C-alpha cells in the first residue's frame, strides 16, 4: 500500500524550520493501526534516547521513511560537520506556500478487513536531544515538542 501525504505550509514569511535550521527539527510522525490497534506502519518515532531514528541515533535501527526538515552542516568533502568546520548547509526546510509530497509504502496483511486508522502529526522541537547530550547538557532534557498539526483519517478495508 502506498500512502501519499501532501505537506503544505499555508503561511508566508519564512521557511520552517526557521532561524538556525541545523538545530531545529520539523518532522512527520505517522502511525497506521488496524481495528485491534496493532501497528501496521510507523515513521517519525523515537529511539530509546528520544532521538529520531536517523543517522544521529546511537542505535542501529533507522527510519528509512523519516521526513525531517532539519538541515545538515557539511564539510567540503560532503561529510557531517560542526558549526566550526562547515563548508555548506544541506537545508530541506519547507518554504512558504510550498507543498511536499511524501510517500510511505507499507504492507497491509492479506485478509485485513475493517478500518485502518492513519494518525499523522507535524511536529517541531527547537533542538535534537543528541546535541544536548554531545555537550554534556543532559540535565536540560527532554526538549519540549510542539505538535503543529494533527490529522487522523480512516481507510476501510473490505
């Protein structure tokens, strides 16, 4: 099953995230459940450290469907950089009025009937937790999360 989400930013004035985009995270959380509340698919969830399951996670599991508009600082050779040795910025932030289409592909077990519930939330936090842990500021965790928008819809399987 392929689910296409159209992530539109109906504001004008600045990109999201704005400001210092390599610190800020804006991502989609999606959870697909069946009638029994069993999770069929999820993306944009956290690892045991409350980090997104991307390349900065200390754990092996990665979220290959993760949509995260957090920018990445890069060295001249294209590897990850710090603010002190960055040569460029890969910035996937969402521009005012822009619509992004994000496709999620997942299996629905054969024989599944009834309602499939899809919960989608556009989430924001000002800093990724790994940044605070890296500089020894664990005492400031957890970082508050703001749910910018939430949508729930149902797919009826027959």
